[in-house]
């Protein structure tokens, strides 16, 4: 008997030592940074994931194709799409919370000694029953139960409605991100147009100025002119070269920024499709109609309305939590204990519970929910004011950009004419090379300002559309393929103008 007790004690000691070893091994985990080879192995897969699944460029990129590529391939926009998909999955999960709880369980129990017990007489304190057992040392149990709490159902119902509004909020945020993305594409695309149009002319001017500078240095060394005149001549040429170099560096950044928006490799060379003319965009709506249109269609205001609705549901949910809970339950049980007469049985129950302390906190709970609702309403009204201000600012900015572009266009025509006159005079030998170079530089500056002014005009036009809540893409496209999206963007401008014209004719917002 003594040997058996020692063996049992040794077994318990081994099990205790094993458990302690497992616990200590878990505490001994240390950070394991990625090695350079592991990071290197992911580079190819990452590059393939970033650029491998998109269509290659087939020619010069138009503004509509640039917008379509940004909408389809831009990584930041795809993150917003994934956030919306995640919110939809969370909505599906919140709907499951309204269902009854169906739980299945199974278990095994084992004891080292019998669960023996005896009884004693309450009055005399003497033992009235010899020690006996009614439970096996080892037993198997299983159960299947269905329960449904009415209070939890009500709270889950309001929570699911709130989650559905959050999905709609993410859709409005997706609209906002798309509008901002299209604005960036519009702005950078026109910068790329100006860079492409002026790149060759700037390179030719730099080449001519550097050749004239080399001649000026020789003239200065040979002292064919007075020192002051030679230095002034060389200073003017150096100033032209410096300014042209700065312009060329700035213009060279336009295409890489456009490539990033379209999710193209940064080093990929491509051309933009230069439009035939520079038409002046305009909207034929009064400020009153624009204000109404913005208040109806801005995604921020729609988001604020959904937030207000979430606040109202939060008030209802707070009130529902104050009510008593009613829970129904049914189940089927099984126990392998041989001492039981019935190894399997069914049960049902009804339980009412009420947290009475909530009655004392009812005012605070309802007050907090109402404060959240009041805050959402105040935020929506403040946002209304901000939106109206943005509409007025965008409208005035478009008017100012239109006037500035008309002035830059006329000035550019004058500078080009002066350049032609100086170039002809220099070619005929009637004057030196410097006046022609300076006139060419002024013409390049004027052309640059013209493209920048037109780009600002187009950006102001797009900003006004965004301030009105007009989506750059129509409500529906033929498909999500790149050609279909490009065609949809090509027709979006026409539909936008038609929508505005309909609103103007009807005397109201579309």
C-alpha cells in the first residue's frame, strides 16, 4: 500500500512538473525580427501584387483614362473599398446576434477517489446513513440547449440598425475619397500636359542658352567687349539657364505623381493625350440652386444624417436596456453516470431578470444618449454652414480663375508674337542672340503660366462640382473593366451638364 501511495505521489509530481514546464516555456518567448533574406523574398510577390494585375498602357493617357485607372487601381481607394466590405461583414455578424443561442456541449470528468458521502440527523447529530456513492469516477456528459432573451434581441436589433447606418456612412466616405481622388488626378494630369508640351521647348532653349554662354565666355576671355558689358551679358544668360532648370525640375515631377495616382511604377515613361483646345468650363446655375444641390448631395451631410439616426437609435437602445429581461430556454441533456435511472432528459425554463440599479441610473443613461443625439444634430447644422461656405468660395474661385485664364491667354499670345519678331530679327542678323533668347524665355514663362492657369481653372471647376456633391462617375457603368470605366468618365461630363441644365429648367436642384 505504501508503494502504491508513493507511485501515485510520483505521478502527480510528474504532471505538476510538466504543467510548470509548459507555462515557463510560454513565458520564455522572445521577439524574432524578420531577416533580410525573408524580407527579400517578399519583394517579388509584393511587386506582382501591386502592378501585376492591371492593364498595360496602350497609348497616350487621356484625362478620362487617368481617372478610370485611379478609380480601379489606386491603393488608397481600394483600402476604402475593403473597409466598406469589412463593415458589411460586421453587419452580417450583428444580424446573427438577434437569433436565439443554440449551444452544444460535451465533457468528460474523472476523479482519483469515489465521491462518497454520508448523512447525519439534524436533531441528534448522529450519522443516519452509511457512506455511499451515487457518481462514477469517470463519466461522459452532453447537452444541447436553445435559449432566447427578449431584451438581448431588442438591444441587438437596434445595434444591427446602427451597424447598417455605419455601412451607409462608409459608402458616403467612399464617395468623398473618390471625389478627392478625381480632383487630384485632374490637377496633376493638367500639370503633366503642361510639362509634356513645354519639355522640348525648354530643352531647346537651354541648349541655345548654354551655347551662347560658351560664346560669351570666349568673348570675355578675348576681351572683345568691355568687362562690365560682358559680365552683364553672361549674368543674363546664367539667369535664364537657372530659371529654365528650376522649371524643368518642377515639371519633371508631374508625371511621377500622376503615375502614383494611377498605380503605375514610378519609373515608367508614358505620354498624356494633349487636348486640341482649352475650352472654358462653366456652370449655368445660380448660387441659390447650387446651395440647395449641395445640401442634398454632399456626402459629408449624408454621413451627418446617418450619424444623427445612429444617435436616435442609441437613445432607444438605452431605454430598452432599462426594461426587465425575459429568457426562454429548452434543452436536451445526457449523462453516462450508471447510478442515474434516466441517462437522458429534456428540460425547459423561463427566467425573468431585472437590474434594479438601472432604475436609479435611468436619468443618467437617457441623458447621455440624448446628449449624443443633440451633438449629432449640432454637428450636422455646423456642417451645413461649412458646406454653404465652400459652395460660395468654389463659385468665386471659378469666376476668378476664368478671368485669370483669359488674361494669361492674351498675355501668352503677346509674348509669342514678341518671340517670333525677335527670332526673325536674330536669324537675319539684325540683332544679337541675347534678345531672342530672353524673348524665348519670356514666351516659355508665359506658356507655363498659361497651362498652370488653365489647370487651376479645371481644378476650380472640379472643386465646384465636388462642393455640390456631384460624383465624377455616373451612377452606373457598363462594367468595372478599364475601357468601360474610361467611356463612363468620358460621358460623365455630358451627363453632369445635362443634369445641371435640367435643374436650371425645372427651377430646382436635380
